[in-house]
């Protein structure tokens, strides 16, 4: 399982090529951790809940952006309620390794580059760890700045 990059890439020596192959083929560590998250509550559930807290926030549109009035100022505020909850998750650190091509990866040649990727996933998602790692890098242009690529199953 990996990704074939069809974009032209240039290595540290100035060599430009396409068809590079990236995969999570080495150095994956995972650790079960406990993380504090904030769950939204309604006012009724927050009432009497010693773990609940309120926060005054801008009114947001469906995209999560503040609603603005005609002058460009926030249209108003709303009080939202939250509860801090301790949940168990897997903290995963994996090296995404980039090779000249798939044959170089299969024949254990030296990689061109390596990127460290970190995700935190719910315990139930552990069987989908690789799918989630690949989806994460494909959506993060800071880690994976390529536009033309295909999955290699």
C-alpha cells in the first residue's frame, strides 16, 4: 500500500523525476493515551453538571465562520456549553518514506525523503490506521504538497 506521485519532484541533488513512491513502510509507533476533549452540551445538560462550563462565542454560519453585519462586525454572540471529558485514543507517529519509484521501495533502496506524520485516533479506529494516515497526508499540503497522485493498493 502506498501512493504514486505523478507530479515532478526534485530531490536534494537537483534530480527531477515523476513516479516517486511514498509509503508508511518503516517506523510506526503507537501509544494508547488519555486526552481531554471538550464535548458540546445543551443548556439543560450543562445545568447542574459540575464538569460543564460556558463560553461566549461569535454566532457562526454553517461553514464555521463568524456571521458579520453590514459593517463587517460580528453580528452577535451566543453562549455555548461544554464538558471536558477524558477519552482514550491512539497517538500514532509514522514515517512517510519517499522513494524514486515502487521498485526502489520493494528492493529496499535508500529513500529520497522521509516525513514524520502524527495523528490521534479513537480506539475503535485502530483497524483503519493506515487508511487514516494516508487520508491525513493527502489532505495536508504542508506534509504532502502534491496534486497529481494515485493510490497503489
